[in-house]
C-alpha cells in the first residue's frame, strides 16, 4: 500500500472522540497517527493499520 507522511487516512473504526480521519506522522514497521478530531497521537502496527484503512486522502 502506498502511504506517505502527511496523508490523511479514513479508517473503518472511529476514534473514541467520534472522528475517523487520522494524519500520518511516521511510517515504518509501525505508523504514528494523529487524530484529526482531538489531536491524540498513537502508534499502530502497519498490518493493523493497512487492514483498517478505508480511504487515503493525499494533498498533491
């Protein structure tokens, strides 16, 4: 999957704050994501993240 730093991911499951959009801050074996609603940052494994991505929004 082609995911880059700065992309906004729309996930299948929502964050507890009710938002589904997350900004990619770091990629590698794990992704560091920031919730676009409340600003909470989290680390999630690449496998789990790619499984739960619904759409990738990229600013060109």
